C-alpha cells in the first residue's frame, strides 16, 4: 500500500515514496521478515533516485524503516 504526497499527486522532485507492508496474523514472523529483507535489498540495489520509507505492520506492531 502507498500513501503520502506521491499518491495524492502533491509530490515534487525530491518527495519520498511511502509504502506500507502488511503481514497477516498467523504468518511466521521469521519468514515475513526474511521476505521483507529481500524486498528491502532489492529496493536498496535499485536505481530509484528518491528515499523510500517502508512502514511495516505486523499484527499490532508497527516498525518504520527508512531506505535511500
């Protein structure tokens, strides 16, 4: 899921990209974060020229990760 200025069309050249990753209850947390790690690595190795913020929602917990 995306949110923020880019989704609303209010972005400028240096606006970041805000993403939310939802993990469903009952999933194995270790597998979830292993898959998330691969996703983050792919983002980090991409040529996306902006900051990417990933908000991780797992059960009732929220973690915010900042990538560039």
